[in-house]
């Protein structure tokens, strides 16, 4: 089997079946811890119910809280083609925080819609976030087809309603699949319950998706997390893109000072290079001032160093932002004070209706096109050019907005 893995997120309106779908995916791919499904069956029998695959997630989350059995942030399963990672995103706020500021970034998304309830407010909101974050590999699953007696007309009605919205935000799903997560129709296996559907199962559709462009082939972006002084001075950080090698000529931003990599340091290993995704340490030939938030790059193909940024943001805090308020801007390990200098327009994230132009505030769950001015220059890039330095969060004490950089000045 290929060692390749693909990370994806499942989003949709509350109670449309996300937990059941995840439980079914784990069950159908034999990815559950030993004895887990027997526990769930016994629990359901004691309650007088058929097996509820949503309980699998409930149980795994209980164990996760206790720090046992599975990883704290991600759920895994495997097909014949590759490994998959489901990024945990219980709600739109957590989803945005995870996608923008988390270390793990989704390469694809599954948008789940209840066949009976149809397209709801959160369906639209999550769709908008997928668009804002640049996710183009999207599968729509219309779930709970068993509840509507596997009716093709109901499937087509929900599909049409959803497409009317998605076309306005320029999302074109790769597949639209009728499923029953409860009964397993078209998750891993085809089903005779919907002979009118001749397409792929969800797992077959996922297997057609491509993993992200090889980040090793991008320009070097080494984000400094800390500096330690032991018997030698080690600059600790993460290679967001590119490869860093012993002997490389590098530039430290925003200062612009140059030096060479003297060594690459990995615990208990003798290495001379590190590729994207690696958290490692380096030493340099010259003792420059380097601190958390600095970005180390090759001497060519530089990111922008600026204090003025145009961006799209999704406001997540219940307390509205009012013009003139100071916020914290966080991008990678950089953190500086900032102000929103101008709110060009504010949009309803569910209806896409224009709420205001040249506005003075942004309310909860609204999307805004803004101009940010930071107190100090930051090292950033257009999200469409380099995602690693093109996403950011804004905060008060906690994160209150997430966004992507659309233009640099």
C-alpha cells in the first residue's frame, strides 16, 4: 500500500449525521480499536435500540478525554489506496480555528446534508467557509436516504437546492452521493436500495482525490518557534514548506540578515536536512538576533514584509468588532497588535446578502473584506500563493476571527 495520506474534514448542519458517518467509516474500514464495536452493540441492546454508529464517536471522545486509545485530534482509517485522516471539527468555530491556525490542514471536504431536512443555515455557512479556505475537492453526501424511503425525487430536490447556493460561491462538488450512514448505503459498499444511483461510493470518491502539491518543492519557509541555549544555540521551528539543509544560505525575516545553516538538529538522529512538516532545530554560522515569529527563507523568492494587508475574515465571536478596536494578529508564530483600518464590505455568510459597505462593525458569523494595519511589519503571503503564510487569526483574549490574505501592499 502507498504511504500517502489525505486529510479531510466532514462539515454540515447539526444533527445531519456527521458522527454517524464517521462511526460508519471507521467500522466499514475495520479501523476501530479491538472490542469497540462489541461494546457499542451491547450498549445499544441495553437501550433497546439497533446499533447506533454515532455512539462510536461518543465513546472514542470519552476515551480521548481520558488520554487513551486514540489520538487527541484526529481519527484515522485506511483504504487499499492510502491512509486517511479525518480532521476533528465539531462546529464551525472550531472548524475555522483548526483549518486556519492548526498544524493539520485539510486537502478535501465532505459536506453532509440531511435528505429530509434539506439545506439549512449551517449547511450554507460551512459551505462558505470551505470556499473561503480554498478547498476545491468537495464531496456532497445527502444522508438519511433511508428516512425518505430512498426516494430519487427527494434526492434530486435537495441536490438542486444545494447547487443553487454553491454555484453562487463558486463551489463545484466533485461528487454528490446519496447515502445512509446508519445502514451503510454507498459508504464503503454499493446498495440495492438505490438502483437509480450508478455512481461511486464515498470511499471510492475519496480515493480519486489528489493530495496537496508536494510542499518540499515550494520555497523554504522555516517558522521560528523558540531559541534555546545549551552547549550550542539551537533555533527551533517548523519547516512549513521547502527543505532546509546544512550549508544553505538563508535569510532571516523581517530583519533581512543573512547567514548559513551550520547544522540541522533532530533529537537522537544524525541528519543534514529536514523537509516540510518537520519540527526540528538548526544552528547558524553567524550569531544573529533570531526570535520567535521570525521566518527563515532562502535568499531568493521572498515573501512580503508589510504592515498593511487586505483579507477576508469570518467573525466568530459573539461580541461584535467595532472599528477603532485593537486586536492581536497571529500568523504562524508571529503575533503583533493590529487594527482593522477599513471594512470594505460585510456579507451574511448564510445568504451571501451584502449587509453593508464601508462598515463600522462586524457581527458574529458575518464575513468581511477588510484592510488590516499591523503595529510592526509581518512576514506574510497571498493565501493563493502560499497557504502556510496566507492564513491568520485575530484575537482579543481568545480567537475571535479567522481569515485569509487576499492582497498585500
